C-alpha cells in the first residue's frame, strides 16, 4: 500500500475517479430503482415474483455502485478493501437471516394463527 | 537443521532501510472503510429488527407500510440522493485535476441535493406523524421509523461533514489531510447510497407491496 507520492493529488485513490464510471453507476442504479418502483406501484407480478424481481434489482444496483462508485476490484491497490467487504457480506446476511428465521419459527409455535395473519 | 541459508547475525539487516513509511492516505481510507463496514453491521441489526417486526401482528391492527408508504414520493428521494452522490463524484474528478473550483462546485451540489433528500424525508415523517404514525403506534411502525431515520441521521452528519470540507478546501487547499478527508467522505457518501438501496427496496417498496 506504499506509493510514496509527495503530492496528494497524484495518490492512486484520487486518480481512480472517472466521470464515465460515476455516470455508468448512477444510470444503472437509477434505472433499476425506476423499474422496481414502477413494478411495485402497478403490482405487475404476484407478490413472490415481485419480491424476487426487486431483490434482483437491488442486488445489481448495489454491485454496480460498489464497482463503479467505490471502485472496489481486485487490483493491487484495492484488494484489501475488497477482501474486507467479502468477509463482511456473510456477517451481514447471517445477522439478518438468522434473526429473522429464529423469530419466524417462534411466531409459528407461539402465536395462534388467525386467518390472514402470516408474513405481512 | 543446517544453518546453511541463515544470515550472519552480525551483518543481517532487520528491516528495509529504504522503507518510505506508511502511505498516510491509504492507511486512513482503509481504516475508515473498516469503520464503515461496522456501521453496516449497525444497519444489519436494524434490518433484522424490522424483519421480525414486520408481521401483521406487529402493527397491532394499526396502519402498515402498505397504508403510509408512497413509492413515487420516496423515489424522488432516491433520485436526489443518487444525484448527490453523482455530484460528489464529479467533484472527485475535478480533484484529480487539482481544480479547487471544481471540487467546491461538486461539494455544493452534493450538499444541496443531500439537503433535498433530508427535507423530503422530514416532510414524509411529519406527514406520517400527522396521520398518527409515530414510534409509539406499534412495534412495526417503530422498526420502520428507527431504521429509516437512522439512515437519515447518517445523511445529516454527512451534510455537516460536507460543509466542514468546503471550509477546509478553501482555507487549507489540497494537503494530504484534506485530500484524505475528501476520500473518506467520498466512501461515506457512496455507502449511504448503497444502504439506501437496501432501505428503499426492502423497507419502503416491500413494505408497500405486502
């Protein structure tokens, strides 16, 4: 991670900014969010299909932002940021997923199920 | 165990005398990136709380996000935040050329658009309160409001930081410290847009369609 530039402007993290990259990331995310909003507000698909489609929109949008905006890749300069993000992702998913799973099982066994009471 | 390849202890050098020291900017940005990932874990716990409190019984027969979320209103917030991030990016492209005016324009545009995002969010929360949806309404409403407003609080502190950077760029110019801070603010601002994608899709849109 040593580069030894005296002028901070020449630092690789400054120099990796690119107008085209920022516009690409912006357009991809904005169009995906537009598509997700249009589909949800018009109830274009049955709920499960809709959830699947907007999850894909969110995932592609996030990957585009991480790549084009944060410039995370496997280059020598960025590899440790990428490694720490990759190690972070399972923690993030497990924290949300296991908590949600535990409580859904708890509700299933402790709540009297009324009609229309499932997952909101 | 032969000592065939061992260096002579009397002449061995323990470290590289040509070592130029840490790259100050990279050391700081990497440390800040790790902090941002731990900030991501804060959001993970709030998403988990929202997940377990978004069942219909969590709303205690009160209003649910399907009643109080307006997808197109919140979409304008998304546009404002993404444009703010784009404006900051344009400022960083100007930094690449050492243009102080370009950086200032980028920071000002990012600030204004971020303030628009926050203004729309505050208006939305006032509207919810006027319709009787507050943190006291139900567990589901609490989880919804705490999660979305934690994100809004990040935007608020980001706006303060942008103002501070405007003053520092004006008064100190592009020193190692200010350039490093512009880079860490860039990561912070981009991360807020990434977290907003989660908040928008899985809290606003999914809440609305459920």
